[in-house]
């Protein structure tokens, strides 16, 4: 299913739902960030996805990373809370979701990076200095920037 991300766009459709979700920042020993190339919007992003009933939100983060990248991770901290109503995602089926995302940082503890062929068409480690060369949505870049600032406390970005 395709998706279009709108941020602060007066032409964006009105949200019809809110689905709690997560994104996860994972870095390797060289400090590179793991990004996925999404099938639905053709952008590079952090791994993540929707929260399922019966899960702890940190379990959602671990599950989504495993599904999309093949990696086993341990959640280490909350990077921030992102709930900006000016950021909506319009899906092919007519659903328009308002952003509601918690971003976590996690430590890679096992597995080998790979795409899943369904949600992700590629997985790549990207050096922070090379992030500007990757087609990434501004809201995703904001999360990465917050995670890479080690002295930062978890922001609440209404």
C-alpha cells in the first residue's frame, strides 16, 4: 500500500485516525545509523511501525526492527515523542493518519541487516555526515538529529 507524507502542508487531507507507532535509532560500532528504504513512500527512514494491542511499546520497537531489518535489539532510551497534527500520512486505502510516534534508541545485539521485501526494499548503515545525501523525510531526520545529540533529554514535540 502506498503512502504520502505531508508536513505543514495546507493541501494535506484531514486526519481520520491516530495509530501509536515507534521508530528506532540503531547505531553500529562506527557510529553509523541504520536506515531502511521504505516500499510505501520510497523514502529512507528509521525502522519502525504500528503498536499492536497486547504489546508494551518497547516490545513494538523490538518487533518492528526484527521484521524490517532482521536485527535483534535492546531498547536503551526514549529519544522523543512526536505528535505534530501538521504531520499526516495518507494511504492508498483512504486512511489519513496523524503522526503519533515514540522514537527510541536501541543497541544492536544480534542478527544480520537485511531488507524484508515487503515493507523495506533496502537496509543501509549511513554515517551521520552522509545523512544529507539520503532522501529522508524531515520528520525522520529530526528524530535522528535528536538521537545523535547525546546530551539531549527526550523532547516532547506537540
